[in-house]
C-alpha cells in the first residue's frame, strides 16, 4: 500500500470534517451540550494517558533547549487537564449561539429580512505550543455546530494527538458525526501550509498565536482567515496610586505564570515616584519597588 503523503493526509482529515459538518449543523443544542459533557468526562478519565503523552513532548522539548516560559505553556498535569474539562463544562452552561436573530427589519416592499446565526461549516484552527487549546478549540467549534480541523505546534504533537482522539471518540459516542473533530499532528511543518490551501473544503481558518504565525497564515492561506490580534498587556501605575497595591498587582501579573500569553510583558508608570519611595531602575521582583522611570520611556521592561 502506497504511503499517504502529507498533502493527502491533511486533505483526508479536512474532507472527513467536511462530510461531518452538514450533520453536525443539524444537531440540537441539547445534543451538542451532551457531547461536550461527555468530552469533559473523557478528558478526566483519560488524564493519565494525556499527561503521559505530554511527558514525551516535554522530554523532547527540554532536549531541544526550549526556554522555560515555553515549557510552561507546553506542560500538562492532572490539574491542567481538569481545567480543560471544566472549560468544556463552562461551554455547556452558555446559551446556544445558533438560531439567534441578530438583526431584523422590514423593507418598504413589505419583505422581512432577518440575520440569523448559523454554523460556518469547517473551521481550521492553527496554534502553537499550548495543548490545552486543542480542547478549547474543539469545544468551541462543536458548541457552535462547526466541524474542527486542529493544527497545533509540532512541539505538542503527542499531547494533541491523544487529546483530539479522546475528544473525538467521546463526541461520536454521544451522537456527533464521525470526523467532527480532526487533528493534523504530523511533525512536518508543511502540513499547516497544506491545510491553508484547502479552499472549498475548509470554510475559515483561525490562527491563534504570535504575530509571526498570524502574519504567515494571512499571507499564505487561500482559505479565508479570521485575523486575530497579538495584543500587549500593560499595567499603568499613576503617581497617585497605592504603592503596595500596585506592586502586588504587577508581581501577580508578571509572575503568577510566566508562560501564558497574557503575562505582563512590561509595566508603564508616571516618571515621578510616590513620596518617600526609592528611585532607580524599575524591577517589581526586588524587595523594594524602584519607580523613578524615564519620562521618555513608556515601555520599560520587567524581567
């Protein structure tokens, strides 16, 4: 039997999602919520296998010299798997996004126009080193009646493969069409580019990651792209702010978990210190908080 090429494998996964999308769009909110609940339960019951697969990804990443911040994004333990399951249950509690009349008006001719929310069809999500996104993206797509094709970073390939398989099997057992959740876990980086070429099979592509990933998707994809912003997180400290409260907020925002995308990259403050406070280069990680920052610099680094 001839070995399946990267292009063929990516197309097969996407076409399976395409075939599932029609039936998935016809499911009721109760059916989809039941599937989400089953997916959450499956994550819990397969937590050990997920953590074991993640251990393989972590070992490979450490050998490759991956930085600690990225390792933190990659790492899964029992608590993080539980958080993934709880997030799916949070989706169950949300109202059904389908069938909502978003706009309604009557033309002079008497014709009544309505804009009603419906599924997009097949949604491809391309993301980087956080395997929990596999569960988040699959759950959001299923909640909204869309088939999902997921392409996570190759660093988390083993984790993503197990998570996607667990979620898909649970969804199918709960009555969802086979192929409704697919994952492209090939190590070959060309797999993501192949996915981006499947116009007519994939309806929309969503990149979730840094500026480089988003730019590459926008420039490469033949599939319509929903371009997300990379964002930047700031804490602005006014000269009249409560010093102790501001310091606690900055330390928490920067240090509670370094690897997440909303960790504080830099604080910004008025150049004059609160009365009686020390001056010098800003560093919220020292016993005191030097805060006489250059008036010309609104982007001091916090490390």
